[in-house]
């Protein structure tokens, strides 16, 4: 009995994800190559929104770049750049929008640092 189904083969090769779809005869019908390396966001500037203030950590957690989470240390950030013209100074509050720059990329278990 002949195999009437094709196969999907997925593997990692040279830092890329390679996928090949074959037909029943084993001939490649579609080949796709995607880079596994992600683009660096280090140094990029974003508009961030404070989601939570953690006084015991002296930090704020933020969302930036379409909802990505980030960490903002409050002790080294004495004058944040508020986006809201009514807020020029004072302690940060949840909902504040700031201009932030990524100073450290995320790791496996830590969010990006936004100074």
C-alpha cells in the first residue's frame, strides 16, 4: 500500500528554523526558512504606561511596545519624562505614560530594564 499523505519536517539548521512540506512521493512542495534570532530592542525608545508601583522593590512595572512588560527602577529615575503635559513631576502612579528607553534586554526570567 502506497503512502498517500505528505509529511511536514521541521528542524533547526544554522540558527534558523527550516520547515519542508512534502507530497506523497517525498518531493518538497514548500520550503520555509525563519530566523530564530530575534531583533534587539536595546536602546530603542518607546512610550510606556505604568501598570504597577512596587514600593517595597522601589520599582514600577510598565507596558511598552504594544503590551510588552518592562521594569523601571525608581531610585535611579528621579525625573521621568511624562507624556501627559499636566504631569511634570511627582511620584509615579499607575496609568502614567512616560517616554522610556530600553537599557537592558530581557533574559529568560527577567523583563527588559527601562531607565
